[in-house]
């Protein structure tokens, strides 16, 4: 299969890009937006519309496949690449990607993805979002050439040996954390609610606001669940606010998290990014200490890593150190989806939970491709994305997994 041409078309993501530093510093809401000036370089406002770039590969049999370049909601934070510009990315694709792919005979996915990862520009590697989108298109093209789904291709090329079936869905409420949580319960979402605890006010001065919310959530699950067999996992993202509330005191944070775990019983609780140490190595050291403090208390709560764990090399270091129970493989941050695959397999082989995540600020296409990868790598959960509306992300990712599982199962029976 040969690539005849490469087209790049700017588009929209499913949400917005936000300046995390400004929000954590106390920027006030102004309706849907925020008041004040941004703090993170590259932002023109604290909240600005997310941008995407669809990269289309025109193949020699007339087929067109595409992937979408997109970056996370909190770009430029936690060691990530800066705010993504679709216009700038289109120039980069035209100058560095298209000449390498136009007229190229496609081989295996891993080889093609490595080609894109290796591209160097005068300022270094291509933006992670560009590598993310181009690699999606290449995965689709190679799968098409082999007449396989992308999940089947990943399973076969990486030798994962897994049965292709839907993995647990994790949905996020955004700021509408009550009504959206009720939607999730009604739809039997496997992992919920994220809750977006990204400011001190949402956590409470000593964590009381989050505790009150979790108590409400546990009660609401009991009241609204369709039947007693529904036992979702609870997973909240706290964006480092717990550490801020307790002045970075690890024992105090562990005591608080242990209390949350007991509060959520009988449901499992995972807390994502409870403390932000400000740098990767410090984050690893801190999380090793926090996990030890939790174990000493017999706590059941799990710690998920997010910020400062952005690349495949970062993830390898966190895994080797045992610095988390759940590894959030934040798909756009890793660049090519080949790195997402490697990271998920690395976490799984180490006995940790491999969370195929991402961001609300992606597209329908990147969400569909993430679904295939999560299935092929037997991820512990996959994010329902994009957007913050719950229903749309559940539909896009859930339906893609259902179709893929049915197709792969039918082929196995032939």
C-alpha cells in the first residue's frame, strides 16, 4: 500500500484548552470562561477553544484514512509541550511529514511510526500532538492494508495475545459533577466520576468539600444503581490540590486519603495526582513515600500518576520505582500512539493498572483509535472522550469497542 498524498485540515476538538497555572492561582469564573490574564506561555486567554488538525493519507487504492492531532486540556503544564496551534502544525506537516510519506510504500506500523518519531526540526522533535495525529493515520493505513481492525493489527504486531473485548469505561463529569455523575450511574459506567477537583475551593480547606461529594456519590450510587450487581470503581482527579491543602505533609495526605478510601467503601477508590512535586524525579520520590505511608495504614486507596509522567521514558521510571498503582497513559502527551502501546504494555507487565486515558480536548477520531489500542493492550480502563458531556464520549468509545469486539470475534469463528 502506497501513500499518494498527505492533506492537513484544521478543525475543532471536543473541549477547550485551559491555563492550569492561572486556574490553580485562583482565576475566577466568568460564566464559562475565566477572568484575568494567563500565566502559562503560549496562552492568549485562560480558557481558549481547543484546536485539532486532521491529517489525511490518500492511499493508492483510493482509500482515505485519517488521524487527528490534538493536545491535552492543560497544555504547557507538568512538563508538557506548549499550547497546540493547528495552523503551526499544518505548516510542520507540510514541511516535515508530507515529503517523507508521499509516495512511500507502507510496511509495518511500528516501522512507520518510528519514522515520524525520528523527525527532527530546527527546534527539536515534532510537537507531541503532531506525532499523535500522524501516527493515528499510519495505524489506520497499515490496518487497512492488512484488512484488519486497528485493534487486531496492534495485537498481532506487538504480540499481546489478548482477547479483543471492551475494557472498562471511565467517564468524567467536568464541573457538573452531580448531574453528570447521575448520568453515569444510570448508564452503568464502570469507573466514575473524575470530578475535576482542580481548585482549592473544590477540595475544601482541609479536603472537606471532596469528602462531602464522595459521601453524596456513594449514597447516590446506592439509590440509583440499576441493580446490586453494579459496583463501579470511583476515580477522582485532584490536580495536586490535596498536597496544597496539607502543606505537602505526606503523612497528613496519607491519613486524608485513607479516610476517603474508607468513606467510599464498598467501592474501590483511586485518587489521581494528589500532590504535585514540581518535577519528574521529585514526583517519583514523593509518590514512593506516599504509597509507603498508605500501606503502613492498611489503606486501600490507589494512587494514579498523571502530571510529570508524560513520555514513555517517564512512565518507565515511574513503573520501575513503583511510584503509582495506576499509570495514566495520557495519549496525546506521548506523541506517537506507538508510545502509548508500549507504555500500556509496560505498566500491565509490571502488574500495575494501565489506564488508557487522554483528555476531554481530543476528537472523535483520536477517541476511536484509543479504544482500539486499549482493547489490544488489555488496558484496565479507557477514558470516554472527548468533551465533558458524558453521553458523547461514552457513545463514541463504547460503540467503537463493541463494534470491534464483534468483528474480531466473528473472524475468530470463521
